């Protein structure tokens, strides 16, 4: 369903076009964008994002190398100290490193959005009668493929090192989907920085300052009871901790606990706050 | 060229548009009225406010003052409607560098609501129309400036918008590509579109536009048809350089007698410049000069340049870096070495 009147086939190749332009006064026009159109526009934009990944596969380095490197490093570095041996550490670490890796990946979304917005093609997007949110939503949607790659590689690395999740395959898939959904929600935060920041490197800077305390001051790598009391307080309310616990419950035990609900509600709240903020900031830059 | 119908439809009606960046009033009260089905030229140097004006009319920038209607729709309150009526080709190609030409067009077509097959067909039709079929699969990084411009314009025409904005469509193009772009603009108008284009070249506005607005420091300083504008500047000027500067007074007398106009002497070059209303009279003048034994080292006839239009209309020339650019323009000079 098009909001623009288009007469396919009226344009003859070779240049001798007849007078076929529908005059402005005779067109059926709407001043609002339907939800259906918004979804379609966003998916087209996501398709654009995928094409770009296909053209520049080197931008996938972070989601391929980081899961492999971090999983190996942390397992052998902390395994003995924290859990006595590597085997016992894996069920605790893999969900933690998964959440940490995938959420770190979502920073790239903001950085790339900033780079993309500086290009001329965004001017054209602004001049098209499309849903205003779609260039943003599409970019974020396309990046879920990056999260999926990072998630898969982390689980595969864990499996190679001997991790056998007790919840079975479907629970692992559910856990993976949960992490991807939450990372997508969190990527709106970085998209917001991407829109308001002046340069791509400043996006990277701001995002890392937020992300490092959030991912490391959680239960992702160490048991909470090994921490000082004041830190336990923070770690226990840290949404990352809830997400890590939710993934552990799902993957290791196949159970859906309160933490899954908290994670999903948290994700929804982030989107509810940052999606409008980001779109408004994006529109103001327009 | 006069392709517009007698309809009183206005494609653009802008009143007192203002855009302020910091302390810079980039656009300072611009009024424009563009009749549907015509080509309207906005002429001015860099930094005059041309691009800012287009950006506001194309809903890319929100105006700080004034209002504009596009086919009767308010560009702020009904922005989404306006976007359905316009195509924008910006000064710097608004296409995706990392994708191929076909992919670019398909994505824009899909965004405009075309189905998968329709979008594909539209893309290949447009590529053929703009002679880009051979390069369709090549990455855009390998495109020349002219190809990029053409692709950019093709992308603006997907929805067959009744109003097209072209921001300096030929800047940086070689003369042959420029002529092709001009032909394209003429075809667009023949098919019923309205075109608003900006340019730094009087000649380009002259070639294409039905009406021209001259814009300087954010204001419209003159408006009219190309003929009206040129008449305000004078048609052409004759420039003479004498072999012996002692003959200057005699030469000026001869010019006054034959052309009926007052010549002016530029001190640094010992060059005489005289307005020339009728080119035929030049022959008479040259004969007169030869009979008087006044020898010339050089003579040329020059059409008014943007510089002169500006000088006449605004009282100051085209400033700063633009002056060098204006000098580089292929001026309409027919040099005859004497």
C-alpha cells in the first residue's frame, strides 16, 4: 500500500517520457504514517543494513573475534581461582561472558549510526515520505544479526571447552533470544548517544564509560557473595545481573525465573524511554 | 522555453523564510513564488543561502521564521505530505556509497512503497534512462562525479514527484556532462514536473530557468525572467586593448561616436571597456579605429558574468573564494586576436 501515487510502466526507457507526472493538486496524500508503513520502512532499512554488512564483512570482526578471545581468556584466567577448575566455572561464566560480549557489541550500533548519519544518504532519508523512526529502527534491527553471531560463537566456544548446558538445546535457544532482545533494547541507549554525539569516537568513549562498570560490577564473572557488602547492593540491582541470572536459569536448568521477567520488563522500559528520545534528537538534527 | 499551462497552480509559495545559524542569518526573509510546470532558478554565490533555502522547502530544515506552501500544503505542519510531492537532489550525492547503484535505487523504491518486483523494474528503467546500466553493479566508490549526480537524480525521480529540487546540479561536472544534465532537466519539465534549481552560473539559469531569483546574503535581491535580469546588467561588453596607450582618448571618442556609449578605461591594464547593445556596430567601430590608425593588441566581447550581475544588482562583487571559482567558469568569451 503506497502513499505515493506511482504509475509503473509510464516511464519509457530511452528518455522520451510522455507527460505523465500527476499534478500535485490531484494526488491523494496523507500527513501521517501508518504502523504498517512504519514496520515496512524499518524492514527495508534493516535490509539496507544487512547489505552493508555483506559489502563490508570486516565490520564483523568484533562479533567474531571477541567472543572467542574473551571466552578463552576468562575461562582459563579465572576458572581455577573462582570455581576450583575450568569445568565448574563454565556454567557460571558462559552466560556471563555472553551477556557482556553481546551488550558490548551493541555499542558499535551507536558508533556506526553516527558515522552513517554524517553521510549524504541520510539527507535523502529525511526528504522521503517514510516513517521518521525507520532509519534508526532499521539500523538497530539489522544489528541483531551481529548479536546472533556473537551469541552463537560464545555458546559454541563454551561447548568446545566442555560446557554442557543442563537446560537442553531449546532452553539455550530461548536464552540466546533473550540476550539478543535485551541487547537490542540496550542498543537504543547507544543509538541515542550516536545521534547526539558529535563524532563516532566520542560515542565509543561515552558508551564504554557506562558499559564497563555495568558489565563488570555484576554477577557475570564472580559470585556475588565474594564481594564487599556495599558492592553487593549495587550488583544485586544492576539489570545486567538479572539478565545474567535469567540466562543461567534458562541455559543451565531450563527454568524461567523472575529474572527473565525483570530482564524483559527492563528492556521494554529502556525502549520506551530511549526510542522516543532518540527519534526526537534525530529529528531535531534534521 | 515556456511549457507551463495557463493554470494558476503554484508549486511553491514562500513568504519571509528565515534560518539563523548562531549569529549568522543564513536565510533572511526569502520570498519565492514558483508556478507549477516551470523551471525556477535560484542564482547566487556560495554562502548566499541557496542550499539552506532548499533544505527548508524540502523539509530537511525547520525554518526559524516565515512560511511556505508546497502545492498548497504547509511545509511544517504537513511535512509528510510535502515529502510525497518532492524529490531532492542535494549538492553532495545523497546515495549510499557502500551499495551498488541498483541496490540504492531498489531501497529507495521500496521505501516509497513499491513492491519487490516493481522496485526492481523501476531501478532498471531509471538506470537505463540515465545511462547507468553498465555501471549498475559496480560499487559507487568507482563512480565519476557525473555518474553519481545522475544516480542521485534518478533516485529523486522514483516516485515521479511533481516538484524537484536540484541543488547546483552541474557544479563540478565537465561541459559535456553538464549539457546532458540540462537536457534531463528540460525533459523533466516536459513531462510535467516543476523544477527549482540553484546555480552559481548565470548562463545555466539563463539556459534553463523560466524565472530567476538572485540571492545574496540570505535575501532575494532581484527576481525576474532571464531577459529582465540581463537587461538590468546590460547585454555584452566590448573590451579593447590598445597597442599604444597614447591613442586612448581617440579610441574613447571613436567608441562614443560609433556605439553611442561611454567607454571606461581600467588603469592597471590600459584596457577599454564599453557596453555594447548591438553586436553589428562592432564592425563599424573596428573600421573607424583602423581608419584613425589606432592599433589594437586584443579585442574581446564578453557577456555579463555572475560577477557583473552582482556588481550591478548589489553594488558589490562576488566575494571571497567564489571569485576564483567564478573566474574559472567557462565564460562566454569570444576572443579574437587582433
